[in-house]
């Protein structure tokens, strides 16, 4: 098995080489047989205290053997660049695709869910990677269930001047900018957080303008300023399977920090469930939650885990 190396600007067989430039990739590796590939980042990467991480993303492998080979080559390159850790799979940062699906469960894949062959976890284990973080998606099948604390919290927030409204499709881009304002503050202390520009954020979400249902994206505002939101979208994967769309995917919940807005997340989740039920949906997935995310507590109350994912780590300085 032979290794091919590419730099941003190079044409790469079977791969969108434009991603190397737009996503600040340092280098791309693939086998000469084309049965495994990955991109590497060592300059623009998430910050980790007392470490110099390197990131492995755009990962693809058609066998355990090919995948293990490409990961070993990636580890060697990152070590050569002075990295102390290799983290992956992650396409540069957590704003993009990352994680390996490690426990599929019995539910089919949902819209925009990262998927992979079931043997991929064995590749990372064979290449001496271990779990850095775990994530889960939870399924709610009773959208009428309410947390008894929600009404009391909503009354308090309303007295303080907090109002909640659905996204306005006539000012879609402006509302996305308001969502971005909350995100960059709310996510600052999240695990492996990386700064992203407003331009990059908009470029990621604007293509979905025709896919959204405004009623499923709720913005909380205080004196006209955004203080929280919940972003959900119908599960269009069901339609692709020839089924009626009965599921909503809750993708993101973000609240400004501080006690003043305590409980707002609980209110937004409850209101999303109400909206989904009123629109005729019967199920909701709280998607891709980090193991320490407070949303997991709410998901545990409303539903049960249906899928699990892992982000992997390998130390390079030992």
C-alpha cells in the first residue's frame, strides 16, 4: 500500500479539493489504491490546554486494513509537525462533521446525521486511539409530556421581559445572524470550541433556507436582543425512504450564560415539543449531544438514547 500526499490547491482524484482551501486543511493523504483517505490540520485547530493537537478529518476507509494504514501515516505526519495529540475524525472543528457512529441501535439514519460503516470504530482502536468524548442522540415518542417546572420558569422569564418567537422566514438571514450572536457566546466554553466567522456560519446554514419550518426554530429575546434559541428541522431522510415525515430533529440549543436566563433551555425544549405536536409530528430526536451537555438531562426525562458516537484521541508524545 502506497501513500499519496496533497496540498491545498492540488487536484485530488475522487475528492472535492476545494475543501482543502475553504476549510484551511494543512495536508491531505490517501492511498494509491484510493481505498482510504483523510485530511490533516495542524495550524488552525481547536485549543486544548497544555497540548498541541493535530486533527484528522475527511476520513474514509473501505477496510480495517486500509483505514489503519492511513491513520498510522496521519499520526506520523502530525508527530513530525510537533503535535502532541491526534484527534478525530473531525473536519477541522466541531462546527463541521465529526465523530464516529459507534452504536447504531435500531433506528434508521436521520437527516444530516453523520454515518459510517460499522467497522470504523475497529479502525481507530486498531490504530491505538481511545475515546476522547462520547455523544448520543435521544428519541422522544411522547411529545405531549411536559416538565412541570416549565410553566413556572416561563412566567418568571416573561415578567422579566423575555419573549419567544419563531424564526421569521422574511428575515431569514437577519435571524441567522441573531442566532450566531448567541452561539459564539454560549459555545465559547464548550469542549473543543473553535471560533468561526459570521460569514462561515451563514454559509453553513443559508443553503437550508428552503428546508426549514419556521415554527421549529424558536428565538428568545430580551429587550429586542437575542438571548437563546432552539434550532430544529424535519427529518427529510424519512421522505427519501418513501415514508411520511413524522420526526423532528432538534439540532441545537443555546442560551446566554448566567442565572438570569436559568431554565430558558427547559422552556424552549418544551415549546419545541408543543410546536412539533401541533404541526402533526409524532417523534422528536435530540441529536448529537455531548456526554456533559445539560440537554442530556432533559432528553433523559422525555425520551431514551437511540444512538451513540465517539470522538477519538491518540497521544503522540509517548
